């Protein structure tokens, strides 16, 4: 398959070989692929990622921002290796201008996302106390109230209504902000700042830097106040959670609260819109779920696997020693990206991976990550999706898309893929 993004390092793109010579072995590829990961046509799978998965599952890439090259690992089992093997370090990324999709790195230097076990294990143990099955189940009733209120508003507005504006955009923000007990007046400002950090345009770098600093300052003040006077909210739970004698220190607490605000709304917001679009463009599946609602949880898991809800890749790791992977030697010091998107479409793991099959045998997908950086809030996100769609399908049995699928406008300016508006009628 011809790919015009493939650049021959020795001829077409000399600057693509700025990696130290000792990091390349004789068996390494002689090409470095330019990977902007800017594909955003509805919810079609990125053809460049598909090509890499099938033709060069461990490949060398350059990205829009950051210095150096990186390896990209695409197969399910190889992704699992990189995300669980201690020879690949997230902490070693600190201080490096690593290849990425946004002009300013989204992650905070002190974030758990840039820690390795056992340091990350301590923080995960403390944070996990806020997302136990019992705690998430306790949050279900509150989520149900929010969903009911939002759908009441949608019904009162009348048909047609914008599902994005009425449900998918406000629901996760309200849910996580109520869990964190963030004042309602602050929420639009926080949401806008979080979105600014996700933009991929180079012109937005200064805005992203400023948004990141202002969010950091906001949560530093908020968490200090909760530590002085704890309540029943999630931040207070984090402020007082103990692992033996261990507590989160002030800086860890502020960064963790900020991470929860961002991650607690992003994936769920966009997956609400994506799943709604997918169901509304598959009326047979929609009807099945309305007549057999018990199939919804399993179907949601398959939708999470199937839908490419974001672009490209996230935070890389660094190989701390030479590692053989997929027939390629990754040298100590090399940066390594993984693609959870391609892992979810690996034919070696999933039969007919490009088909949406709600009856697929249960195989863990990687939409919420894997290993020591698997998203701790995944149970909360899944619960929100189940409550939202169970209620939506029960209340609006005649629900349908009020536009041609090709007329739906999609986000193209950030790392996320989702419909900007989703007109529905009933």
C-alpha cells in the first residue's frame, strides 16, 4: 500500500535522523513516517493507523510537535507489553520534548500519568478509594437525577433537539463537578480551559500554556481549602485518604484533582455523542436495545472498543534498556508510543475487528488504557454511559436522527473525535 507520508530518512528527510546513531540497529527500518494523526472523517478509522497495524506494527514516526523520533507500537499484545513491562518508563519522559499531538504537553509534571510503579502504585491506591464499585454505585442515583433533568429539558424544548448541547456536553461535566463539589459558576470556565489544552493547532500554544497554569492555580487553592475543611466530596476523600500513614501531599492533591476534572469529563462527553451517532445510524441495533435493554452493558463495551474516539496517541514511554519487540530492537533511551486505537482493531485479538458486533465474546478493550496507567475513573464513565442510554432509549422509543449522516459536523481542531451537534427527533 502506497503511503505518501512515508519519508525515506536517508534521502527525502535528512532531519528525520536526528536520533543518536547508537539508538538505531541494522534491522531498524530505513523509513521514518510523518504522522500528523489529523484524520477526522466522521468515525471512520484512521487509514494511516490501519496501515501501520497491518504492514509495520512496530514503526518509526515523527509527529507534529516535539523533537526526536519515536517508535509506534500498534498490536494488542505488543501494546500490553509496553504498558506493563518495567523496562518501559513513563517517568523517564520528564524533561524531554517528546513527540506529541498538541503544541503544549497536556500532562502535568507531577501527575500520576508520568510516574512508574512503585511511586504510581501509592497514588493509585489512594485515588482508587474514590472509585470502588461501592462508591461508583452510590453515585449512580445522582447521575440518574442529572440524566432525568437533562432529558426533561430536551423534551420540554421539543423536537428536534441537539443531543450534544442537551445531554452529551453537560452530563459528564455536571457529574464530575458535583462529585468534586465545584461551584456551578466556575464550571464553564473550567470546561473552556480544559478544551483549550486539547487543541492541536500551533497557534494555540500560548493559550494552552496559560490555560494549564490557570487550572493549576485554581485547583491549588481549591484543594488547600478542602484540606482545611473537608466535606463529603471527592476532593475531600482524596485529601483524607490514607494508605497506611501515607497521604497525598498538597502538590499531588492539586494535580490529581485537576486530572480528575479533565479526564472525568472528556472521554465520557465525546463517547456519549459518538455512541448516540453510531446507534442512530444503525436503527436495527437501536431497536434491539429498546426491546432488549439487558443487552445494553455488553453493547456499550463493544461500542467503546469499536469507536475511534480520539486521534493518534497519548503520552509515550522510554525504553530503559534494549528490548526486542515485534522483530525490532528498541534501544535504551528510545521513545515508545502505543496506540490503544489499533490494539482495539487487532485481528490477532478480535475476530472481524472492523465490524461492530454486540455479541462478540468478551475481550478486554483498551479504550481506557492498560496496565499501571489504566484509567481509574473507567467504572464511573461506564456507569454514566449505561444510565444515559438506558434512560434515553426508554423515554424516547421513536428517537431518530434529524439530519442526513453526511451532514453532521465533526470536531477537527483537537485530539478528540466527536459530533459538534447531533439533531434528534422523536
